C-alpha cells in the first residue's frame, strides 16, 4: 500500500472507532475506505467487521462500570444469542457472491443511515412500549434478528442494538451504550472468526485500521459523556451515510 492509502485507513479507523463509541455509524467510513483502496466488497465488509472489534472492546471497557442486566435476559444469555446469530449472518455473507453483495451494499448503507437518522425516535418508542412488557422469548428473537444482521453487515448495528435493548426493557442509557459495545464485540468476534476461516480478511489494511479503531473507541467512550449536542453529531454522521450511499448507488 502507498503512504496515502495507509494514512486514509488510519484516519478512517480512528474516526470509525470514535463514532461507534459515541453514536454509531463507523462502518460508513471504514467500509468505503477499504473498497476505495481495492479490497473486494465481501472481503472489505469482513475486514471492516474485524477492524471494528478492538474499538468495540475498548469502548466497552470505558463503560465497564455502567453495565447491568435489565429486562428478562441475563448478560450471559444476551452474549450467547449475539454469538449464535452473528455466526448465521457470517455464513450468509460467505455464500454471497461478490457482485451480489456489491449490489446490496448501497441498500444496506441506506437502511443503516435511515436507522441511524431516526434512531432516537425509534429508541424512545422502543423504551416506551417495551419496558416491562417483553418476555424472554420475544427478547431472544429480537436480539437474534439484530445479531444476524450484524454478522452479515456491521453498519448501523449500534443503533439497532440500542433500540432493541430499549424494546426488551433497558432504561439506563450509559449501561445500554456499554452493552451495545460489548455485544457488538461479541457479534464481530464470532463473525470475524468465520471470515478468517474463509480467508476473507485483508490483513495489512486490517492491522492498520484495528490499531487506529482501538484508540478511537477508547477516546470515543471518554468523550461521549462530555458531548451535549449529540443531535449535531448525529446529523453529521447521517450526512456522511447519505453521501456514501449515493456514491455506491452511482457506482
């Protein structure tokens, strides 16, 4: 890789790690950066999933004192469901032809962008209608569906997890952010293991982005408590998502 490509990956990884910790949407930067330097689409998605893992872990560490079990499922059960669901999603990605995935990418980015843009409203609705009303089976089904999506495509996973946690009865936002990062790490780890076994990881770009995403995830977790105008940050990330979606549609 050239120096410019290395710097691009490092910057994208750092920004993605910070965004994933603060608000989500890191894939809007990491996936296009990998495809831009020539990594095939399916491999780029697999690599982006792997490189997000250190950032998720460092972010979860930053929230480690806030995580508590709420709702009807234990933290262990939530982690197990996340791992199993992500494995199914990873298998779906592995068997998807590259041309098909490249056609699907802009639609997935659009879905993730819309989920991100309307995430706060969705979270409020989920918390309003879900607390104390959703049983263990419905909670498991909801988490399984989101985990399958996360195993297939990491974009927008954070906001989907937050909305799901609200739906199944979580109310502590800092705890939800910590669990979001932890479960995102579980989903990414399980699916990345499948991608590694399938030989889909572009290792040199992955190393660069993983290191920078780790720094970004930790910084993002620390900064999240100091950011009061999260609406402005959300508008900024939504604009990035729409821009990247348009670029992929125009292709």
